[in-house]
């Protein structure tokens, strides 16, 4: 299950929403990425188990009135070790370790944008429907780096896969 960067008409399949673009610019400033225009960002996890457990909790508590934002904040503070920030600029794709409150930490990976940089989804299409569903937010980079975006709301991962696989400067 891969994400094709172009639709049949030759344009982008997904228009990156302004909210995601603003978050990407904020992450680029925080990461001190100079001279590159931020395009898209996704907040992911470093392993599948953490994604299934914490990702589901984070996605569900957003809809719980009053305490949902506090639970989300607590998980962000307590589980930051497992978080990854995937940032796409007009030139490169970056994966950073995450500090609490989404401050980029150590740079874990950097690639120039271009075709084949990242694959979205389960690497083995013959696996069970359940594993394909759980891994639909998996981003596998050409150097073997893997991060897992929550499988419920995966639009950010789709933005990253689409934009990372486009040539630099587009």
C-alpha cells in the first residue's frame, strides 16, 4: 500500500492544509533549519507497539471534553522518548527525536526530496488485512529508517509521503 504523489490529472493528490504548513514552519524554526521552506510535518512514534497503544489513546482523548487536552499533554510529557518529528522542507526530509511539547531534538535522518525517498504503508502487501490497517501510517525511508504515524488520522503521514517523494523545489 503506497501513496502515489500525483493524481491522474498530474497534480498533487492531497493539498497540504494551511494548519499543517504553519506547524511545519514552526518545527523548522525550532529545528534551526535555515534557508529551506517548510512544507509538511507529521508527529510519529519510533515503533509499532507504541503507536498502537499511545497513538490510539492520543487520538481518542482529543474528543473527550475537559480532560482530553490534559491527558494528551500528560502523554506528550511522559512518552516523548517514543515520539519522532518528520519534517519535509522544499529541499529535504528530516526525522528528529522529539522533546516534550514538540521541540525537535537529535537529528536522526536527513534525505534530499525525490522519488522513492519514503514508502507509506505496510511493506508486505500480502500480510493480513489487520496488519495492513495497523501499518497504514508506517513511513519507511530508503535508508531503512521507519517511523509509525497513528493509523486513525493518517493525513499528516500522507502529506509527508507525497511531498517527500516529489523532486526538491516543488
